[in-house]
C-alpha cells in the first residue's frame, strides 16, 4: 500500500515549475513581455496542466515577474507613464472580457489561438520598425491607445499572456517609441492587467495559485538579469532571437493539438 501524499506535486515537478518560471522571467526582462509566451506552453507541455488552467495560472504568475522586470527599465527611465495609463484603461476592461471568454471557449480553440498569436508576433518581429522619441499625445492617439489596451486585456484574460506582444509593436508603429521604451511601458501596463485577470480567474477557479507562486519566485530571480542584457543587445538581435523562440513554441503546440485530435482526447 502506497504512503499518503502530503502534496499534490513531488519535488521533481516543483523544480520543473521553478525552472519554467526562471525561463519566463528571463524572457520578460529581455523582451518586455509578461512571460506568458513561455509560461503557458511550459505549464501545458512540462507540467501537464489543462490548457484553460494553464492560461489562468500563467496570468497570475505574470504579476511578480513583470514587476521585477519593470524595476530594471524604470531605473533607466525607460517607461512612458502617460502612454501606460492610456493603455491600462483599456486593458483593465479587456481583461474582464477575456476571463469571461476563458470560461466558455474549448481547449482546442485556446491552444490554436495561442499558437496563432505566437506566429503572428514572430512574423512582426522580422519586419523593421522605425523608432523615434517621446512626443505629445493627441486625442486620436489617446483613443487608439485605449483601444489597443482593450485588445491587450482581452488577450491577457483569454490566453494568459501579459499582452506585451501586442503593445510593444503597437507603440513602436503608432508612436514610434524606441524599442526599449516600448518594452518598459508595456511592463507597466501588464501589472494592472494581470491583477484584474487573476482576480477574475481565481473567482472562476481557473488558476493554480501554488504553481503561480513558484513560477513567480523563479521569474523574479531572472527578470532583472534579462532586463540588464536587453540594454546591451541590439534590437535586431533581440527580435530575431525572440521570433525564433516563438515559432518553435507555436509549432510544438500545434503538433500537440494534432496529436490529441488523432487520439480523440481533445477536451471540448
């Protein structure tokens, strides 16, 4: 007769969660994203969480990871708080909508949507974007930023990502912000977005807070280092590396969905 387990997870699995968090934190600091790009597939492929639970858990872990990354950018004055405020207004509303959709959309749809997001982001990173300096925000720009924030919040609540993959290119193309400034501003918006999304997901039991805490701890340890390296790396090298990673993860998730389709175990 086996001994009763004192925890739902053994030491090996807890260490795996910690290392996924370390990797996500490093990516967060280096690329200005919340880390969900790596957290969601890590939780599904390594930890074997259900897709819906992985999205909710990822968003909860994004909070401490993004906060740690933000410190590095803020210390070097690479955060535009005016832009962050406009984006956050829309993002908070969007996170509420996204978490509502998370309750009803099927596993397969979530996995394919996330893969599509990764692929689109990777393509965008291979395209050159002009950058400039901070300028005056017109009413039209403010309205556009609120709308971008809304889309970002929906993706955050639905897909478990912070939304940096949407906000960063949008700020670079719309406002011509330098890449580093766009990354820091993105992190500032991700924090309230993840708070709103996690509050909603917790109420709906779509988040594993134990796993999220471990992920966050691992991410804090590496996020600052990633931010330091980001300041030393050219935008071209940074974009190519990140795009390559996104493509690999997107392909892996699509292959997983195909395998589940063949096995007839897709959860609807």
